[in-house]
C-alpha cells in the first residue's frame, strides 16, 4: 500500500486536519459538517488523543461515540485517517501501572496530567498499545470511510527507568556480544569505567561529570530501535485486520531521538509535521528544509504533510502568528516539494486544555474570521491542483544527513559547544534554497551517483563504510564538498588517528588535518 492508494481514494490531494469532536456538542458537529464542505476538507484525522474515551477501563472498550462520528464523516464525504491514541495514556493506566511512567535522566518519575506519559520499554505499555491498536483495526479495518491508519503521534519521548536499563542491556548484548567487546567499544579503560557484569551497565543517567560518549551514542541507537519496534508492533496488529496504508507522523525538529531513515522505511506513507520557528522569509525557508527532508526520507516519492498550523503554535516562549497569505504560501510550498496535500492541527481550536492557544482551521473567532476564510480559499486551491497528485521532484544536489553524526555532536566533551548538527544542515540547505537549487538529503552510505554535487556538513562521526562510499563517489567523478568537523570519529566515537578526516576520505580530499580549534 502506498500514498497512491490514498490519493486515488480521495480523488486528488488530501486536505483537512485533526478532528476532535469529543471536545464539542452536537450543534457544533452539524456546523462542522457544513464548514468542512465549504472549505473542501476531504480527510480528517480522528482519535489521536482519545484513549480515555475509547478504553474507559482496562480491557473495556466504548466505540459507540466513534462509530457515530466516523459514519457522520463518511456521509459528509470526508475520509478518515484513524489514529491509535497511544501517545496519551489515560489516568487509569498510569495508576494501574506506575512502573510505565517515564523517568528523567536525574531519576525523577513523571506523573500523568499531560501527554507522552509512558515509558516505551515498559511491558504493560507495549501490551496495552498493541491491544488497543488491534481492537480499533478489528472494528474499523474495512469501514468505507477509512483511508489511512495513523499510529501514535510524534514518537520521540525518552525514558531512563529500570525497564529501559534492562532493555538497553539486552540490546547491548546483541550488538556487542560480550562485556569485553562493550568495554573496548566504550573505551572504559579511561576513568576506571570497566564493567565486569552486565548488571553494572546503565542508561546515560545524570552523572558527576561528562557521560561516556560511546554509552551515550549507543543509547540513542538503542532508543531509536525501540521506537521503530514499537511502531511496527502496532502496524502489524493493524495489518492483521485491515489492508489500508499505515503511517506515523514524523517530527523533524532541532533534536532527533529516532533514526528517521530507519523509521521511514517501515511506513506505507511517509508523513511529517511542520511548525516554523521563525517568521517571514525564514519560515518559508524552514518549510522548504522540512519538505525536502521528508521527501528524501520517502525515497523521493510523494509524501504527506500531516500537521501544520494556521497561525500560532502553543509550545513557544512567544507565539509566532502567520501573516495573511502564509497558509496558502506554506501549503503550496509543501505540495511543490512533493506533499500529496496538507493537513492541519487541528480542525476546530480547543476552548480548554493544554493546546487552547494553538491555532486551528476554525479559530476561536469562528468561521467569520480571516483564518477560516483563508482556510476555505486554500481548500479550493488544493482541490484545483488535484491532477498533479503523484508528481515527483528531481534534485541535483544532495546534503548528507546521518542520525549517528547528529547524536555524536550531542555528546559531552567536544571541542566546541557551537557544533550544532541541525544548524549545519539548515545552513547548507538555506544557501542552496536562496540560490533556487532543489535539494535532496541522503545518508552517507546511500548510492550518490545521480548527484553531480554532494555536501557533507559536520559529519563528525563517519563510519568506515560511509568514508569508502564518499571516496568511491569522488573517484567516479562526483563533486564532494566536505565542511568543518567531518571524519574526526569512527562509529564507536573513537578518535581517528593519524590526522583527520578518516581514511580513505583523507586521500580523496587530498588534505590532512593535524589540529582543531574553534575560530571564535
């Protein structure tokens, strides 16, 4: 199943957003039906934060209210992207399973009262998540309104509890095989860190001084694998009852807790959320950066913008409002870069709760407002572009993007706190965007032969395989631009000896770096 199944089902590009009718009463639902028709909405994401309503007690489900809303949407010509609500466990779950609450690096166990209050490695959580995914799929898997499955929401929450410690040890045993190999990989001869039993090995919790770099890097890899496994468990539970495509919405912020290349490979449809952190032209550049990364994660195939805002976003120190025309500008910018439509969070702006001040398609002011009028205008524009569904984008330049390199620049004890991998990626992309050059992102071990130019920003960690791949690319006639702080460490975070960057990349570049220092 691919995104073509979705756009064929919709008859063109997707347009709509997260719909949470449980926040409202019946008169509002009737108005929603009319306003969705008026704004050309054809896809609604339902159930994203509804676990407490869907499963009011452990193992007891109440689907009657959801039946009614899905049937109503279907009658109104709106297809459904049905979510599993596992990003926000209900209070009964956390009270019944306190060991499933997340623990911070300093040992603080968090409590319910927000979202993402779960530990991904807790057996009770994983069991409950699979169970509700299976129950939803069994009930709605063949519903005529169903166009897409939406697993979870924005995976990325971290935990450092004892469940995590046990799972981390199991992962390390598989990766390294023995304590001797682990000690060698982590360089534990330094600072008297040598481990003599597996029980001594912990996640990188708060310590007196710098954490072990190899330990921190391996923990990121482990956690990424846990996220991918948790997604696949729900996906497979759904597939047992339904043939509709399955996705989860990727978050592409200035941090990274999952290897997006690995997770994207498991998605039937690659989707992502985008909320600019800057106004004006910088917001347009940020949107292009996001869109090009998502398209690249989809292997150059069409993808879907799962969330954007119509204006303000709730989780900023100071909200940024979109100016008139920005909704259209950002929506069409994403479509031009491969998205098969555009969805928003959310349809109707909440009147209570943590995201009350997050903008929506129908704002607090109601339909007689600039925002809703623009939403309706954008809906018309998107509908007129439907014949372009399935179009692809061709880029002649690749910027290398690697989760390991990102995580490596986040460890303690590096030469400069200004080494920021996300910023380095953004600067490389922005220079090309300003010049009107379309960009793909690629992993350093991908086939790069179709790109005349490849840019490698701050690949501090560079595996032997990646170094050889880049050498071969240059030998075959490609042009490689390697930026600062690249090739200094191997894939264990051990320093490269004999000068930087790593061989055989050093030979290809014809340079040897003996020293390093910040220039400011």
